[in-house]
């Protein structure tokens, strides 16, 4: 077994030391950070273009328990951008397939596939017990519902989105400015922007990977998370744009805290 001098309690197994050697070299992670990743309970809402790379990177990094929430089955038009799925998986539950891929990638992690329908009163039980949530769906209504669950409970949230040639990332730390502080309500009739506008596979891959990066930073306490900032990537000219926004004391999600 490996250990850091003076650090008591759990230790990394030799296989973990080898598997995670590149990130263990980072002083911002080290063994203490890796143990935090091992103990973390993270939920990924939506296992499509954003959720697939996010879940795979989190699993590869050693996040101990990953709850995967998505009621959909693999369809042919998913394969252009959702790289965990194969032609042979058509018709299968996305979360079941993704859980299998995660177990193959890293047997040290425990994936929990949840194929239940998203939204409504059934959403809260799917998020209970999470220390961190990644919102990776393409449903604006669902993004607000997840935000409104996490904010009053002090659960950090990483929201991603992508459609056409534009991708966005918002980090909502515990007690910080939230998704509803930025956008008061979902756009009227806004739903499934990818189906309506199209999207490039590498774009959703990049945003999903960034969601995983921000999640790892939150778990390990690395750097400054992107709180109070909307990061917008325009793939057409490969430019990032940053929009800062404050916590709105009149925000309905924060008002629940009172």
C-alpha cells in the first residue's frame, strides 16, 4: 500500500497509484485529492453528447460512485457524437451501456445506471445523496429543475450545453450565483436544440470534458472554479467569450433557502 507521510486513514492501493500516476504527480491532487475522488458521489444527468465524455473522464479519474440518469435508448443518430455507444448497442439503454463501458475502463469505480424518466417529482430521488451534479441534458426545462433542486441543498452543479457551433459552461458552487441567476426562466418552447439546430460531435465532446474538469476541480479543491461566469465557446472562429453575472438575491432558487 502507498501512503503520504503523516496522512492517516485510507491509502491508495498499488494498482491505484499506477493507474492514477499522472494526476498524482500534480501537487494540486496528490494522494489526498485522489482519495477525495475515490470517495465522491457524482450524478450525471443526461448521458448523451455531453454526459458521455463527462462520465468517462470522471470514471477514468477515479470518481468512486457515478450515478447515470437517462431514460433514452441508443439510436443511430447518437453515434455521430456519443462515442461510448456502438452500432451493436442500438436499442439498448444508454445508462446500461455507459455503465458497462465505465466498468471496463476502470473497475475501481461503481457506476449506478438509472433509466428512469427525467423531470417531474421523480427527479429529486435520482439526485438525492449526490455531492456534485453534472447537468448534461439538452432540455432547458430540465436544467432549471436540476438547478432548483441543487441550489437550496447546497449541492454544487456544473451545467453544460451545446448546439450548432456554440457551447456553454456554467459552474454553480454551493451558495454561489446559479443558473437561474443568469437565466431567470427557460426559453419559451425551447427544447432539444441539437435536434433542431444540429451540432458537431467534437464540440459536445469538448464541453463535456470541461464539465468533468470543473467537477474534478471542485472535488479536489483545485484553483478557482468558474463561478459567476458563463463561458461561451464559438466553434466557428474558435473563440471563448466570458459573461460575468452576480448572485441575484431575488432569484427564486435562492429564495427557497429562506
